[in-house]
C-alpha cells in the first residue's frame, strides 16, 4: 500500500508543481502582460536582454514617483543594479553611484524630443529611455548588456524573474504538496482499511466490519465498505449455520449409534460365535462412524476472542510421553521414532488438552503413512528470535502433491494416494490440528522433504521462565 500511496502523492504533486512552474515560465517567456508587446517586439528585431529590461522598467516606472522608483531599485538584487542606472535632471544616479563612461555619453542624448536611444560601448550595448514620473520629475532609464567578458549569454530578465519568483514558487509547491499529501492519504487510508479487512477474512475471521470507519461518507468507497460488511455478514451467517448443522447432525447421530453398539454387544453375547465375523464388520463400521462424530464434535469452532489460554504445558514431556505411548505400534511396523531436542523444558500456554490432540493426530498420521523398516524423526527447537518453539515431525512416507500441501488442512480433504478411506483417515485430524494451533496463536504447515516423506512444522509461542 505504501507504493500506491507514494504513487498517488508524487503524481499529484509533480503535476501540480509542473503546472505552477510551467505557467509562470510561459507567462514570463511570452510576456503575457498588458504591455507584452514591448518585451518581444519582433518588428524591431533586437531582442537584447538589456533592451527588454529597459522596456519592462519603463512600463513599471511611469506609474511611480521618484521615491517609489528609488525603493524599487534598492529592492533589486545587488548583482542586477550594476546593469541599471536611473539619471535625474542633473545627470546624477538616484543611487548616488559613479556613472560609467557609456552611461555618461548616452544620458545627455536622451530628451523629451528624443526619448529613446542606444549606443555601443566597446563590447557592451546601452539602451536608454527618457520618461516623466507621476510626480512630474523626469528621469532617464539606462540599461547595460552584460558583455562578452561577463558572459554574453547572460539573460538579465530571466535571472531577475527567477530571483523574484522563487519564493512564490516555493510556497505554491509546498501548499500543493500538502494538499496532495492529505488527498493521497485520504484515498489510500480507505483502500488500506479494505485490505486489512480482506486479510482478516483470509485468516478465517468473518466477524470483521468496516462500515463504521466510513460513517458520514456518501462516496463510492463508503458504498463499497457497506457492501463489504453485507457480504461478510452473510458469509459469517452461512458458516455459523453450516457449523451448527454439522454439530446438530453429529449429536443426533450419536443416539442411534449408541443404541446400535448396545444391540451389537447383545447380539455378540447371544450368537455363541456363529456370526462373529459379520458382527465384527458391523462393529468396525460403527466404531468408524463413532470416531468421525467424535472428531466433528471435537473440532474447535470458537472465535479467537472467546478462547482463553489458561493452562501451561511442557512440550518436551508431552512429546516424550506420546512417543512412549506409540512405541508398541511403531515396533509392529519396525519403525524407529527418534526424538531430537536439546531443551530441558519448553513451556507453552494452552487450553485444556487441545495440544495433546494436535500432536496425537500428527504422530498417528506419521505412523500411518510411514512404511515398515523406516524412521520418524520428531525435532523440538527454538526459533532464531527466541519467541517460538518449533516442532517438526518428519516421516518417510509417500509425501503429498505440492498443490495439496495447503488443502490437507481443510476438513474432510483426502488426496488420492495417501488419504484414501482404506487407510483409515477421513480428513479431520489435520483440520483439528490447524484450528487448535491457530487458537494458540501459532502456525502449522506441511512441506515435502527432498529425501522423501512429509515434514509437518508447528510453531507455538513460548512462555518465558520467570
């Protein structure tokens, strides 16, 4: 969002600044002033900067008195006054400066009958004009070109323009920059609000609402915010209804399932072993259905705000205990479970026994998909920043297709190879683990190992010893 914000800000500002600067330059260059015909008089054919400066000064001086004209001269930059002389009736400079030879030669030639004249003084041109001020005093305005020894290409008009206009340009650009800054922030703030909200939805939080942040606004962004709230409200309602339906159906199924298991036990007692094989298959199907219902009811659906981590668990002890519990099952398949850990303890905040179920599901999956005569490695370590514990369960099974590495954490998802029903899985174990880890402010993901097999990684926040 920062890039978009900067693009809007600098685009608006550069366009505004270019308009301000360009307008001033065009007005000056083409002299779009009431007396602009004097500055660029193509009929005369002489476009010397000193001559243009003379005509500009004449246009300004005729409406001033002697005192104002002296003030104007003194307000000019020091470097520029050496190109301008204002001579009174006694042929004295109004700024009491000594007159150069060229000025002394041109001044007597300027009279009321001969108001304009020019002379060449070595490598410089001098232009003069006789005018009468509004207080009745007559003066002679004389301007001097810079000359080759002082830089033939020096444009006095241009330099005076820049010297006088830069404060106005600076203020204009700063004002426009401030306006563009707040305008860009106004636009990008709304977009940033929408971006954060969509990120929360992507993380599974459908309770996010942004309409109140556009309160009082009636533009398209505010309308988009209201439509966004309407969408998330309907999504949240649909998800809640779906979860409620699954829970209700699961509860309703438990009653007839319990009756079926009781009837099955009675039938086994009365059969005297005649139909034990058939009863075993019925019992296996009933147990399978019972496991599905149990896992559905176990799947945590609480929001983050309602989940209180009110207990402490040591991951080192938990993992060691689970490996001991599954030692017999691993022994039957000749699988070696290796535990790598250099920590004495790894304390994490938890709620009830939810983390126990997480590691039971993941370790059971590793045993299920690891072939005989192979190895499972369980590794517990700290992250580099010391904020999390990292648990890795590495098996030597078939792995998971790369495009399914995220999908395996969705409820009831099974890949064609490794998650078939014949394997005994029905796609809820990793979904429960993912939801439980998320509610513990952690993260879980899977990645295929280069040497074959699946590496399941779990990050959980640490509790520091006091």
